[in-house]
C-alpha cells in the first residue's frame, strides 16, 4: 500500500477536481443540521421538562406529561437512521407535504435531540432548590414567570456539561444524514474517494475533521463553564 501515492491522489482530487468546494458545502450543511437541530432540541426539551415537573399541578399537565413520555420513549428508543427514513419517506409523503432534504434532517435531529434534552433539563430543574421557585412566587411572579426568570436559567447552568455533550453527540450523528441524500461532510469526503476509488486517505482526513470540530466545541464549552463559575464567585 503506497501511502504517498494515495495522498497525492487525494490532494489532486481535493484541489484540481475542486473537492474542497464540496467539503465546504458539506461542512456548511453539517453545521446547519447540528446547530439548528440543537436549538430545536433545546426548545422542545425545555418545554417537555417544564411539563414533566409541573405534572402534579393539574390534569392537563399530567396528560401532556404522558404524551411527552411517549415522545421521549420513541425518539430515545429508535435509531436516528430509522427516524430519518420514517420522517422523510413515510411521514411527509403521508401528509402530502414536500420538504427539502436538509430541512427534514434538521427537523429529525431536532426532534431526536429534544428527547434527550428533556431529560437533561428535567434533572437540571430538579437540581434547583425548590425554595427559589417559592421565593419567586412570594415576590408576585406567576408560576411560569418564576420558572422562566429564576429556575430555568439556573437549570441551564447546572446542565451545561450535559448539554455540551448532547451537542457533540449531535454533530457526530449528522454523519448519517446521507441516508436521505443530504450532502453533509461525510458525503463530501465519500465523493472525493469515489473519484479515484481510493477511500483510505479521504476517510482518515474525514475523521480528523470531526475530531477537530469536537475538540473545538469541547474547548468552547469549557470556556463558558469557566466564565459562569467566575461570575458565580463574584
């Protein structure tokens, strides 16, 4: 196996055949899926977490909590690939709606992330002293107002390491978006390899790309945690 020969083939495909443009496009799509999917997951997960911790307050919240349990059970209990295929090939055709592949991937990863974030946020909310909520109510805030202005910010801070891990997992999971023909980072390097049928170097470089992304996200998360700890001490 001539490593230098394969490297030269990869460089030629990357530069001469404009493979770098495909890599940039794939990276952009991967970033869109991970970022917007995570934001959707944060929104859905926080709502479900609030409903779950409020389930004892009234019957409506209890019913909504049951629905949330079914949602979480489905998205945590089935592979992300199966969810992609079901939503793209079954759900949207069933309701007669055509949706862009990238949008389907964002929605699917958002729904998947929401199931995990809901458990993370629920634990974060429960880690906040119950007296804080009562203190907010004594100051005249409504239950929802106290939750959003007092409890949720502290819950997010307490859950930051777990939320960071969820974002990192989401970035890595985007590599399966190609199952519905989304042109992501993995597909970009696969295309480079297919131009010469030499896949070893493209896949090694692909692994390095993901590793660099994950390390960068880990560093950012640690910096945010350090910043929050400093502000807490002040």
